[in-house]
C-alpha cells in the first residue's frame, strides 16, 4: 500500500522485540542453556530462528518449532526457560535499535508511550531496567501477566489508560493483525524482523516516527 502523509495520535503503543530492541542472541542462549539442562542438547537454535518466531505465543512456538519436546515435558521445559531467560536478560539484555534512546524523549514530549509485547512476565521490566527507560513509558502489558493474546492486551492498555487516538508500532504480521482487531492505525517498523506488505504506514528507522505521527 502507498505510504500516507501522516497520522495524528494521543499515544503510541510499541511492540518490543524487532521494534525497540533486538535481544535474539540472549534469548537463543537462554533456550540453548535450557535444552542442555533438560537433556535436549542435541537441539539448538540461533538468533536468526529466534527472530523468525518473535511475536508468536509460546504454545505456537512449541507446536511449530519445538515439536521435539514431548507434550508431557513442555511445562517443565518452559518453566526452566523462564528462569534462564530472566537470568540471561538481567546479565546481557538486548541491543536498542539505532536512535531509540535519542528519539524516545522527543516522542514523550508529545505522546503517552506504552509497550504491548508477546513475552513472559518480567521481560518488559528487564528491558526497561537494563536500558534505564522506565521514565518514558506509562504502562505495559504482556500475555505472561494476563494470559491473553496481543489484541486483547492492546485493548486493555487502551481501556485502562483512557486512550482516545492510539497508534501501534510493530514489525510483524501478528502485530498488524492484533492492531487491526482494535481498529487503530498500525505503523510497520520496517527495520525490524519481518515484512508486513499490507501496512499503510511504515518507518525505515526509528527516527522517522516524529515526522510521521503528529500530536492531537
């Protein structure tokens, strides 16, 4: 679709992986440590595979990519991964995309900022703490806390914060679909992990956002 000129908004809701940072190397290390601990070390994954499943809920990851884990062991394996992810994230974190740190204060001056990501409980907090970005975001949500899909977590953020004209920024087709379910505009972070051909708005770098979205 052709790029439209600009959007107006009172708030910006961000995806995390592939939009604000790239923690794929750290996630891959946490998974591989888990496989070793669970005697599944004949299997491994790398950052490229982690990026390819970014945004999927964990049930689909097991079904589609980790089918080598027996169904009766999935809960144990996932519990071990949760502990490893927290430890690895606190120690190694992820890499902010270029200009995220510089542009967030500019956005904060004009919009309320939020995060909705398909991640584990504690993951968003680790992101904020690792890079010292807590002051920029008013609220966040994830299925690790609610058990709900991204579309419903976006709806929850909108409802409890009284947002009137939110825009969602993400990098995957799953972000696009969750945004469409809420009938709000979507901006594709084209520098991220995936293509979204039907997106009406896109940014090639994070610093494109202030020129694309105007405050109400």
